[in-house]
C-alpha cells in the first residue's frame, strides 16, 4: 500500500492505494472542525486499502478556503459539490463499487448529496453522524434520510452528545436500504481520540453490506 497526495482544482487530499488492481473505491471527508488528516480517516482509509480499495480522504471546499474555522451554513451546497467532485475523480479509477462518507458535518453533507443523487454512490459510511445539536433531540437532522437509498453504516461513539446509539438506531430505520451500526465503547464525538480503534469493524461492516447488496 502507498499514499499519494492529490491536489487538483476540485479535490485536495490523500489517496491510499492498494496493492494490485482496486476492487472498488471510497472517498471520506472530515467534520466541521477537522481536516482530511484526522486520525480516524487515516485509520479507516488504511483498512480499506488493505482490503483492495482505493481510499481517498479529502478536504471539503470550506476547509480549502480557510485552514481553520467552521463551515458557513449558507455555503453548504458548495461542500456537497466538493463531495461530488471527489466521487467523480474516483469513478474514473475503478469499475468496482464506490463508497462515500465522512465524519460528522462531512458525513451529513455526503448523505444529503446521496439523497439528492442516489446513483452517485453504492454505499455510505457515516462516522459520528450529528443527529441533533447536543441537548436538543427535538432538532433531529433526519429529513433527508428517507431518500438515502444505498446501504449505510453508522460508526458512533457510545457517549456522543450529538445523538445516543438508541436515537441513531431509530433514525436509521428511516433509510429504505440495509443499515448497520458500529458502536465505539466509551467514545464521544471525536473518534480520533477513542481508546478503541473502530476502523477494522467499521470496514468489515461496509464490506458485508456491499456483498449482500451487489
């Protein structure tokens, strides 16, 4: 396995390249306070590459504009366009299945894009999905989930204030496709700091759903 830097007009990140012809590809992005160098993204991309997938971890447009600071809600559509650009770049590299996903904000924007364009991905991986603002379960971010028509794996800390595991399990029933949840014991919202590395179990869950769906 090797890691290549990617820096084009539309995509910036790191591509984990497996040995031999790729069996598929995955593009994962970061949360509102992070970058594509987040430890959890590096671990997950390593695991995917070990299983023969091209694995891209990339920066969203808001992070390309500013090295620090949160995204602007009014420009979220630009971030979804960045997800689409990453997907297009990988489609040219393999004939196998394409998985999209990301951490928190990045995962939410990716899932919204997949709801709008179901053909853009074959599966989703949502790490630390921000189901609702901390302490405000009545403000659930689930409106688009009924339009997510691809197998979806959630990777979620047992102590994540953006949604409990039970709340996430209930929300996942809105998705009209196969879902799975990988619970990370004692972890909060930042899975990069989790004492237990969930990357192996998470990738295995994705591969299982893909195998059943394709």
